[in-house]
C-alpha cells in the first residue's frame, strides 16, 4: 500500500 | 512537508524537551515510566537504521539524530544519574508483553520482508503502544504532576497531527501508508482518555487526578 520509497517521515 | 507534519514533529520535539527539562531541573524522574522511555529508545533505534543509508533532507537527518540522542539521554538520566529518584515500584508493566507482539506482527504484516523494512514496521507497531507503561503508572498512582501531563499532551498531539498530515497527503499527493496510518490511529486512541482529563482538569489549573 505504500506509494513512496524511501521513507520521508520521522 | 506540510504544516500538520511540521506541527507533529515540533510537538514531538517539545514533548522530549519538556521531559528532559523536567528531569534536569527537578533532579528527579519521579512519576516517569522508565519502561516507556526504553520502548521509545528502541523505537527510534529500529526506525532510524536508515540514517546513513537513506538521505532525505538535512531536516530529516538532524531530527533523527536529535530524537535518538534525547531518547538515550533520558535513559541515562533515569537509570544512571538520577536513578535514586526513579519510581520503579510503580513502573511494573512487562515490556515483553509489548515488544514480542510488536515484533511478531512486524514479521507477518509488513510492506516488504527485508531487515530494514521489518525493523521499520516493528518500530511503528512498538511506538503505537510504547506509552502504555506510562499511562499504567499514572493510573496506578492515580495522579500525574502538571509537567508530566504537559509532556503526555505534547506527545499524544504529535501522532494526532501526523494523522491529519496523512489525510492531507492522501488528497494532495495520493500518498498513503496503511501500516503507519492504522498504527498511528491506535496510538492516538490510547491517549484519548488522557486528553479528556488534560482538557477538563489540567488546563483549568487543577492537578491531573484520576476519579476514584
């Protein structure tokens, strides 16, 4: 379900 | 980066600073759950394994380092420097009851079965419940100091603001992450009872005392 890689949140 | 995400990060930072300042200025960690602080240190450690492999922005890297440093500084203050003031008799929550289910769930429900991804997922699940030992401690003693209440309010607001951020990102970028969102909702729900007491009591100048 994740649309973006890499993670940009903390 | 939107205003809700920034607000969430700043609320998180504020919570961490409130806690460190409380312990440092009163020279005491009375009323603070060391178990919850261990879980937060574990959460940040598992989540920020990508600190050196995945560069997002200077802001991201600096915040990661600050969160990690603050988490371990808090543990140092609680378990070494002001150990004598640590209220371990009231901090009896069993950590394995949270760590093991979070680890098990991370192995089963994740975006990708790789070490870094499973560790990230574990950190998301663990963070959702990491405050339970602290809430358990407050319920056991039946009260919390005002400063502890402010800490909990800032800490609870952080994930609540992240939820608004995720709703915003879904509509503006089509971005969504089901694992982070569901865990974030669970995390925020755990604070609801506390939020109610905080707004009805602490903001009116009263001490946070649980109804008998």
